[in-house]
């Protein structure tokens, strides 16, 4: 279920105990959301996605996948499959986590 569908349910008074968690959004749905974002904003999507609070949950998903990739590189258990990696590569996904810059040099 997409975030928009969840919002529509909330708008019509869907009871709190019956609400579907945002965590139920599948990997494929998030991927489609990111693919649409990339199509709209271009391959440098990551630079703009941070500045738009409407995409906070998508940004978290992006970071989650970057962490999973790092785990994979370290030989740790992770949720990435070859298919997921391939799909993300197709849209120009940037796998490396950004290094934190310091003013102290």
C-alpha cells in the first residue's frame, strides 16, 4: 500500500487500530517511488531529496539500502538481492554513504 493510499484511508476516518503501518510499504513500492522521483528530478536526485521534507520516508529508505550495501561489502547479513542491486543501478543509485565533512580538516 502506498503512502497516498494510507493518507486517503486516514482522511476518511479509518480507525487508528485498523490503520496500516507505513512500514508495510514493500520494497518494490518504494523502488517505484524512487524511480518516479529520479525521472522527475534527474540522476542527481540524492542532492535534492534531502531538502524536501515530503520525501523524508523515501530518504530513510535510500539510506537503509545504502547501509544494507555496506553490510554486504563487509560480508554481513543484509536484505539486498542481486535483483534489487540491479534495479537500483539501472536508475543511477549512488551506493556509497556520504563521508561526513569536518571544518577541522
